[in-house]
C-alpha cells in the first residue's frame, strides 16, 4: 500500500471507533432504557431537533448528492442545481406539514413501523388488516433489499479504490461496521451516527465551496460555461429528468413523496421526543440541506477545468485528486462514504423490521414473546439481512443494479402514497389501501420495465393512479368502522404531548 492508503486506513479506523461507540452508547442509553420494541425500532421516541433533523438530511442526501449529482451537473448543466434544491426543500416540507400528523397518529395507534401504521390507520376486519400489514411489509422488504444491494456495491466501489483493496473486501468491511452499530442501537444508533456523518458532510460542502468560489467567482463560472456550451447555463431540456424543460418540476412531487412516503425517511418523523416542535427541526434541516445542495457546482467547476472527461461521474473523484490536498481528499472521500452509509443503515433497519416485526405481527398477531426477545429478534434480523444483501451484491448481475435501485424507491413511493400521504387528508379503508399498494407496485414497475419513460415519470404516474384507486376502492368498500384487537394497541407514550408546530 502507498502512504496515502495507510493514511486513509487510519482515518477509516478512527471513524469506525466513533460509529461503534455511538452504537454502544445508544444501546445502553435508549434501547435498554425503553420498554418493548419501541426503543429499538423508534429510538424510544427520543430524538431531539438536532439529532432528528440531522438524520433526516443525512438520509435524504445520500451518496448520490456527492457522486451522482456533480456528474449530472457536468453532463447536463444547471438543471441539477434545481433538482438538488428540491430535495432539501421537500425535506423541510415533510417536517413542517407531515411530521405532526404521522407522529400523532403513530402514538395514538402504537405503530412502530410504516407497514404497521398503514394497517392500523385503515378500518377493516382483523384478517384484512393482517393481510394489509403483511403485504406492505413484503413489498417494503423486497423493493428496499435490492436498493440496499446497490448501496452496498457503491460503498464497495468507492471504499475499495480509496483503501486500495478489492471491491468485495471493502463492501464486506463497510457492511460489517453498519451491521454492528445498527444491531446495537437500532434507529437511535442510525440517527446518532447519521448526525455525526451529516456534520462531516456539511464541513465538506463548506470547504469545497470555499475552494471553488475563491478560484472562480459565480459570475465568472457562468460566463465560462456559456462559452463552452450555452445549454449548460440555460438548458433546452430537463435532462436527465425529462426531455421538455418543464419536466424538471416533476422532481418536486417526486421529492415530496421521497421525504414523506418512503419508509426509511418517514419513520424518522415518528421518532421525535413529544416536546419537539416541528419548526425547530426545520431550522436544522433547511440550512444543512441548502449547503449540501451546493455540491453539484463541483460538476460545473470541473466542466471548466476538465472539459473532456470521458465519464461524467468522474467529476468528483477528479476534483478531489487535482484540487484537494491529500489529507483533505481522504477525509472528504470518507465523508462521501458516510453519505452512502447514512442511507444504507436506514434501509437495512427498515428491511429488517419489515420482516422481524411486521411480518411476525401479520402472521401471528397474538404471539406472546417478551420485550427482550422481541428486541433480540429485531437485532438478529439486522445481522441476517446484512449478510443476505452482501451475498446478493456478490452474485447479482452488475448491469441490473442501478435500474433495480431506481425501481425500488420509486415503486415503493407509488405503492404507499395513498395509504400514507393521501390518508392525511382523507382516510380510506383497509381494502382501499391494499388495492393502492398493489396497483402502485404493478403500474410503476410495469412502466419502468416496459416503457421508454424517464426514471421520474413512471413513479409519479403510478402514484397518481394508485391514489385514485385508493379513494375509489375505499368509497365502494366503506362500512361502519370495525374495531378489533389488532387495531386497539396503544404505545407506551399514548399520553405524550404530540409533535407541535
């Protein structure tokens, strides 16, 4: 190994100690200090505005924000700046206008996961609600597990080149670390480590912006880009999001669905302390999101400095190699790995809980296991799912991973938009929710596989269709609300004051 690789190894080892230390702390402080599975699955509803806001932004701005978005800006121009801004804006919207509803309803019903929330939020007989929770859990596990495979491979590719080891070894190392701290502290460990990661990501964004804009001012950058290609400054299309310029605005509803509906994002909105106010969380999310939205400028900067890159996605690696000192380059690469980890750990926890908690509740809702056994089952699921997805990464055809990852998140949003987001304004029935989930899944997956539409359009069209189906089927199946043992559970925090504005 070269000296720089040894330096990178030392940097990585130090960060691993911090991450596992946070996992140990949250295990002792929160998981063991809470009653039941809520301490593991919902961090005992203990997140404050800083930790809660930090984990929301860290998960929203994953490795794509540092690797993919500069590449998109390099290839297509300023369109990507607006796209990244929409992500930050939507995270704030989710906190201000959706968190209160999800928190209140979740506390009232005792829901610990999004599939359980969907089932308990929709009236129907016990059998139908069990089918609903089981279906939601299986679809969540299937779609997000293949998305997790893509995240693990991305970690392995970047980590391997950074450390000077094969992709497979780097991926195994990253998965091992994620599994250790996630299985220790559950959502609390994920949230604490995410906050540590997003602080590092924010420092990187500030340092990168300082370097770029002290070298070339914003106005100079615009002028030079205009000379290279006027379409970089004033794009004639919305590529890579659509062929017509207006289609960039498709990204706004897409990102709102991302922030409010995807289980690994929305579960955080249920995990705050009862005294936390939504606008305090938004005050954390907004400035960090704005800073991270500046990262695509790297792609524009590199289009000026290296206009002939063969692969646009090399914009960030080449920038770090040529414009950052070795130590700074190593640290920022670690922080990019952090960005990827902040999504991978969240997805791992949600997939595991879908199987260890939701599927168990759906198959045997009356099963009696102790709180300690339930937590141990959830912890074991994290380990098992981590190993399975690692094996999937090793054997899955590489060319399928990107499309499957897109299909996973977009299709899951289309499936859950009715039962989760539309239910804020109009609550349907269990049969309506089930019909929406199945139709959203089929329409989005079908359009992605069999049509020539871009990656944003199929989930949006499917979300509209599944929302209509949710309302129509619910109206035709509406009867007097049925109360059952399955829907009467309440959380230990039932009397807690709900998240307020």
